[in-house]
């Protein structure tokens, strides 16, 4: 279990029933089915987008790998007579694939890798995992099973009399593997030309056999060593290529394999993209775009990013978390029907029911909006559904435009802040995004200091940044930016002019110096020097500085205009998912705490009024196990069973009142005894106690180290 | 040097054999005298040992092949279970006797079956009276199979009552094999390491056809001068020789030096070989990368070796967990209170210092610690409050799978698990930065 993803309790069950669930569990079952459908289609879009991202990011790595694999056994085909080839000891070509510690993501990578290899290099690929290979025997079994299966799979269409190999019957040795390989390659040779064309266009005559070790670190060294030694002996007959999936660092190869074994390998290193970059791309493509109507609130995004940075580095988990947000949003927010593309949303507004209109009127942001309107309008907004719908359409459009502009300006601001020393607003755009979502960014200290720093940028940097900004605005979908682009271009031309002027001025400033040499009078010299200095300070520098100030101020104004936090926008509740606490509850499971609460305060889960706890005392109505648990909390490392039983019976009998006291004091009821035994064994099952060998009729406490 | 002589075998074959196994003449003649003539019964089992690549396998193969003695050659690593091993021997026997029924599958689970089937196989084979040699390479693997396998192989002659000799090849001495119940003592034969002179002779023997033998011998001489200190493995040296030869020839090919210009050639190749020792010999960069570098005349500096990538990026809490584990592994429990508690008592310095003056904890290696201690240290070194969520616990297990921590003694599931930190000080420094 490595950085496990625990499927959240509210995973979607894809069925019609779910759609019903969607509303049924909520009181207002408004548009439940529509919401469910919207949610599904949105998620499907996002899913395909993330897959695309993954593919693009891995492309470089896979290309390198493919070319390596192409080369690796080129010798196998051709020159075998040459002196160097004869003399050189034959090494097994090996790719060390460093993938980073986010083991959860590796599965996907390997899956797409084997797909790529299957398409480009060879049909013979085996993926091995450490947990399947406790011994060399299991490894060989697994390997042969996968390889021979894959062969059958390739040929399954022809349905010829290919040997139905049952795994049991085959001897798990390299010889049978080699025989199999010879058979297979011979067969491809003798195929009819038409078939040959299809097969050999992708693979050549004797395609290599690729063995992928998914998690190199977990393999037992002996198994790996044996396998390498065995296969190196047959490398001439079986063109084998190994791929080691490495999570930590390639040093692990040397620590796992002794020199005598690693000298049999010809290792080349391949490094995948770091997971942080991957995350940045995902955030950029999923969140910083107007393509998807659904948005995350600041707190929620922070939770997801924190889980990523603090705990697992897993992009898959991030995406799953994002999915959870989507489901939760569509489930809990009845107005999320409108969280779709603008065109659809407008249509849907028209068909809103009266209840939904009421829902909208209840939205805090909408109420704020209403309060800002004239009283006549207020009334019609609150009473006429049709008028309301019109306004909503307009507001939705505003929101959409706001998002479009927001992203462009955010990127533009990021261009500036990401090149400042010490990154007061963060290096990554996601940090900036969080800051901007949180509150008015221009009111923060960091923003202030970054503006200060921006005012000290040099010209070449400033010009390149402006050019970048122009590109961003030109390529953005927002319509309001024509003016901005013009303005920025104007700045650029001014900078150019400034440059030209500077050249001229240099010429000019050269001339007085020439004069200077002529004059020998001390007084005059001093005077001209002073003048020079003066002019330099007041005239030449200010031009650039002024312009720089203008630019920074302009950017500032853009920020103030467009980067208003979403909370201030009317109807933001429709598209923003903000309930971070729910998400946190789902993602940060705390088993110890949950268990303790359940046993210590059963009311929390059972919701039985009788159990409502009144402080520290132990209620006798609680389930037996809770009573036993509470009692054991008061004990030390070793618990005397007799004392415990006594205490238990006292608590349980308390209800009978003092009159029963005398009878039960020295002899415990059999039923109570049985209940006690059962409760104790339940605790043992849960791992709170275990029988102790130190003292008879004592048990040892296992949790929280005793008192 | 003793020329190989034996009345039973033709002189030409012996001569050929001698040319194939340079520097091993005395061992070969010893073996020949033990083998005797083809029909003679030989010693039941022979144990040959010697260091890596001292020519054990090579000599045996050439000896048996050149003299065309009936034999079976099996690598015990490859046939890792006794069943596979026995079956493989039988299959090889069968395939020698009759090519046609190669596919017939033999089932052989026990040694008893083996003896029976072995007799059958020998009977179906024509040459019953000739000695059959069964060579078991990497015989140290036999010790890990069933207890009866090794003693049984040692007295196979007696068990089968046939003319058969078992030859065991191994890198370790016989004393480590001997089962405590006792067994038949094989004849042991030691293959000593090749001396530098031997290496020179053997390596120079296979010179490339384009160049003269002297030229290549001079090259080998230089190569051995550089590598002999670190590597005496013949195979590895041969590999290195081939890898770097093209570089050695470069001046000759370009016409800047002729073949006799040893000094110039030496100057050219020596730094190159030194570089090779640090990179390709240690498998820091692969040999194909090295060849590519040579062809492009690039500096090896451009290519980072495997150990250059030591940095491991870890999630925030994993880093702290690892640091906490390191602290727990190398600090004694007594000091925890002093290091991690705000209001600790006064330290009795004298007591503490005296005991630990001499032994550094780093020399003693990591000590196991319970999970609770790890978490307690974690809580005290992280500034913020850490909730003991499943995320934290799953990170511990993933650190174990990444081999940064290791679990000690997992016999009792209910006992708090104990871990050890397996990373080095340098690594933890890099993480802590």
C-alpha cells in the first residue's frame, strides 16, 4: 500500500438509481436527473481532458524510450561476425525509468507505456510486480504466462491450431521460453504476405521481448539477480530488454544488484516529468480555463493542493479529489443545474421551477445584489419569476465574461510576479490563483511588495513581459481586451522610442565630453560636470522610470478591475464549490479518531437519544463494548480482568438501583459475565488489547501507550 | 610447460584443446588423468572451485567438447528447483540419444525417479560403457534445494551403477557445502586466479583481424596497467578492452601515429581509460552510451551517471517522517526527552558523555524503533499540529515500499510494528535541506 487512494465513501454508483439518489436524499429534489446528467457529461469531458494531458506529458519520455528500444537490439539482427561484437560481452539492454515517488500514478503510466510499445515495438511485453514474484519460480511463471498469453491474443482472430498452452504443463524454464520465441518468430516469417505487411510494418522480424519491473524497489534482490543472470546467459537467443520502474533514485540499482550482476546490464536512464509540473499542467488545463463551467473555491483548492504537496504527490489522487468535488457540488447544490455551458444554462433558466427561483432568491450573493437595486426593481425581482429569469440570464453572462477576463489577467499578473526576486506572490500560477481567490489580492502586503519590486525591473525584462502579456490577451477569448492590447502595444513602442532616444542621447552626451577635454579651466570643468550630472538624473532616467511607473500602474488597474474575488460576484454559488469541510472529511480519513469517537461517544454515530452523553460518566445504556472501552481507558498498561469485570458489572447493574446491589456484589450474573467476555474479545479483535504473558488473567493495552 | 599428453585421446585434439585453454594446462592435464580413458570408471564426483571467471566453465566446456566426451551441462541458477534440474538433465540426455522424440515430456519429481529414468536414458543411448559427465555449474545453488539432492549427486555413480561422473563447479570452497550429516567427499580441484601475465596472454590472444598482434598486445598492456588494480575479472577486462580499442586506434586511423608509436598512443589513451574506470566500469553510464560518446568525441561530463541522480523528491510530511525515523534510529531512547521536550530536566552530563564517547551511533547502524516513538518525534519536529490521519500512516507504509524505511520483525500483527531507517546521513541531509 503506497500512498493509497482510499475510495471515498460517496463514490458514484453509475446507474439510474444514482440519479434518483441524487434528489431523494436531498429535500429539494429539483432537477435531480438533469443535474446528474450534467455532472456526468462534465466529468467525462474533464476525464478525457486529463487523459490527453497525461498523454502529452509522457510523449517525450515515451519517444525516447521507443528510440532506445529500437536501437537496443539492432545488433541482434545484423552484425554478428564483426570482431567487436564477437568479443564484447553481451549486456542486457536496460532502461531505468525514474518515475518519482507518486507510486499511485505509475500504473497509468505503465499502462500507456505498454500500449505505446505494443503499437511501435513489439507485441511481447510482460509487466511484473514485486508482490507477484516472491521467488524466481513465480517470476518465471508470471512472465511466461503473460508472454504466451499475449501471443495467443495476437493470433486469436485466426483461430488456427495454435497450441493451447496450459500454464501448468509448460516447464517454467528459459529453454521453453526460447523455444516459444523461436516458434513465434518463425511463424510470423511464414505468414502470408498480406498478413506480414500488417505485422512487420509495426514490428520487425525478431521483435525484442520487453520485461517491465513495475516497482524495482520492492523486488527481492535475489530474485532479480537470478533472473538477470539467467537471462544474460540466453541473451543471444532471446532478445530481452528490461525496464526498471524506479520510484526513488537510480542509485537503488547499485544497492540492489552487486557489481557482478549489474555488469551484465547496459543501463540507460530515463526520467519522467516531475509530478509537480504535472500538477501545474493539470491545474492550468482544468481550472484556469473558461472551458469548464465548474470552479473550485479557494479553501477547496487549498485542501486538494495540500493533500498533494503534504501527503502523496499523486496527480491521480488530485483528479479523484476534483471528481469528488464535482459530484458533491452537483449533489448538494440544487442550483447546479445551471452549472453548464452558457448557452445551455440560458435555456435552462427559462425552464426553472418556482421552487428553484426561490432557491436563487435565497442565495446570499443574490440577496446582496437585490439590496443594491432600486426598490421597484427589488419587488419585481422578489415576486416575478419571469423577470427574475431574465436577470439571471444576464447575471450568468456577466459571470461567464468575468471568468474569461479573470484568467487572462491572472496569467498576465503571473508573468510579472513569477520573475520577481523571492516570489512574494508565489512562483507557480496556482499559488497566485489561490491568493486571488481568497480575497482582494491588491489589499495584501505581498501584492504591495511585488508592485514595489516590479517598479524596479529593468527594461529588457519589462519589454519581454509586456510582449508576453500582449500574446496572452490576443489569444484570450475575452472581448474587452482590444483596448488593453492597444495600450500595451503603445507601451512597447514607447519603450522602443526610448531606446532610440537613448542612442541619440549617447551621441549627444559624447559631444560635451569632447568639449570637456578642450577646456582646462577648473571652474568650467566643475560646472559642466555638475550640469551633466543634473541632466542625467532629471531628464534621461525619468523618462524610462515614468514609463515604468505607468506600466505598473496600468497592470495594477487591470488587476483591480478584473481580479475581483469570486465571492463578490452575484450567483457565484452556482459554479463554485466551496464546502471544504466536506471534502476534508472525505479525503483526510482519521481512523484512530473515528474509532475513539465511536467508542467513547456512541451517540455521535448511533443518534440514540438515550445515549446522549453527559460529560465523562459512563452510561449503562451504551453498547457493552463502549462501556468496556471507557473502563479500559482508565487502566494502565496491564489490565486485571477481574477488576475490569467488577467495574463492568457495577456499571451495567447501576440501573437496577441500590436494592439489587447487595445480591450482585459478590457474585456476577452469568449473562453479564458473558456480555463482558464478548465485549472484551471484540476489543481484542479491534486491536486495543491482547493477552499478556507477563501476568495471568491480565491483558495488555496496546493503544496510546497506557496511562 | 607440460604439453598435454594422454594415450587415450588423439594428439591433434589435445593440441587444439591446449590452444583453446591457455594458462590452464596443468588443471586440464590433471582432469585428463582423473578421467582416464573413455571406458574407464572415473572418480564419482569432482568439485572444482575458483574465483569468478577463472575459467572453470570455459575449461570444462572446451575439454568435453573437443574430446567429444559424452556430457550434460546444466546451470543450477537457471534450473532453480530440483525438479527442473533433474528434468533438464534427462532432456539433454534424451536429445543426445534420439533427435526425433525431443518433445516427449519427462516427469521427474524425486531423485528416485531420476535414477530410474537416468538408467533408461542411458540404456537407450548407444555408448553405455563410456563415462558420462554431468557438469553442474554454479553448484552452490544445490544447497538451497532439497537436502538429499547434493549427497545424491555426489554418489550418483554408486546409486545408478553406471559409468558416470558428476562435476560440480562453484565459486566457494567445499567446506561450505558439506552437509552436517556427512556425505561422499568429492575430489576437489582448485582453479587459481589468473596472474597479470596470464591475463595479458589471454587477452592478447584474440586480436582484431585488422591489426597486428603486437599492436594489440601493447594496448592490452596499457589497459591492464590502468585496470589491474581494480578489476581482475577476465570477462570484464575483455569487455573494456573492446570498448576502448577504437579510441586507441584513432591516432593510427587519422595517420598521426603509426602502430609502433607506443608513447604517443599511450598519451592518447591513458586519460580516456581513467575516465572509463570511473564511469563505464562502475556502470554509471552504460557501455552503449560510452560508445556513442566516443564516436561523437563528447565529454563524459555531459552525461550524468546513475549516482548523480541521488535526489529524491518527497511530499512534505514524508520528509518529516523520514527525518523523524532517522532520529529515532540513531538517537538512544533516553535522549528523546532531552531533545524533543520543552521543559526537560537537567542533563547529567558526565553520565551521558562517558558511555558514548567512543562509539559513534553511525558506526553501529540504525536501531529499530516502535511506531509510537516515530509519531511522537514527528509531532515534536513539525511546527503545525499534525492529525494522525490515514494519509500519514499510508505514507509510512509507502516509505517502507520505497525501501527508505524497513520493517523489523512482523511476526505479531497486534504488536506495534517496529521500523528501521535505512537511509544514509547524506541522504537525510539532502532531505532536510
